[in-house]
């Protein structure tokens, strides 16, 4: 009986010092290769271990490789703070599952890029709005949908095109491995790094 009490006391002391396992710490990276074929990666660790894990997806950004062109240049290089995440965003140009990142000056130090997101082409309810009109803004229809107005875009399947569910996979990886549980505006520093 006395030995069992000692073992339980030792276990309690050990738990007090180690505590429960800490959650994951995650962040995005973006490798700019071409406007329609670059790589978005979600990376995470389980501190204090330095081991990094990751999942990657094909992504697009911009229609020009000049990061100083507003509305068509790809995302400027460097670190970004994340300003929010929504599952059912209801914007005029983008909707659905989105991650909002900070405004950023491009390499010239003068041109400020604003309204920057990671997103796809879907409705606020995470569906597709595909009509006979070609290139619907809320329907992923073709390779050219990887082009963006300067944001990072991920593919998703639709009734008219069989693309991978990169958006869904990225969304799940973010929530499962160290992304914020918030679905609103918030500030999370050093959450995205865009390589030159």
C-alpha cells in the first residue's frame, strides 16, 4: 500500500514538471516558381522537438512575376503576419475558406500590396457556382484559375473540372497541425514566408 502511494506521488510530481504534450506550432511557406505552378506548404513542429513536418500543394499567384505590380504581381517575398482566417468568408471578389495576410511593400519599398489572401474559387458555403458563362469567379474550371489578382490560389474540385482538393487538404492540415482555431480577424506573427 505504501509503495503504491509513493508511485502515485512520483507520477504526480513528474506530470507537474512535464505537463501535457504541447500542441503543434505551424506556419506557411510559398515557393514562387511560376504564376500557375508554385508551391504552398504548411509546416509544423511539436515543441520542444525541432523536427519539422510538412504538406505541400500546387498553388498560383498573380499574372505577373513582378511583385510590385498592384492587382497582378505575385506575392512579395518575405515574412507575413496572418490577419485572420474564415471558413465562410463573404467578400465581393473571394469567398469561402480564406486566410488573410498583412499588407506588404514590394522590393521597391514604395509600392504597397494590399488585400492579400490564400484562397480558391468557391462560394461562401464552400460550394461551387458554375454557370454556362465561362470562367465563373466562384467555380474552379480550368488551369488558368491558378492565376490570381496577386493572392495565393489553391485548386478544388468542381462539377465541371476534376482538380485535386488542395484547398480542403490545406484547410485540414492547418487546423490539425498548429493553425489557429479562430475563424475571424486576429494577429498571428511570422505565419507565412514567401521565398524570393
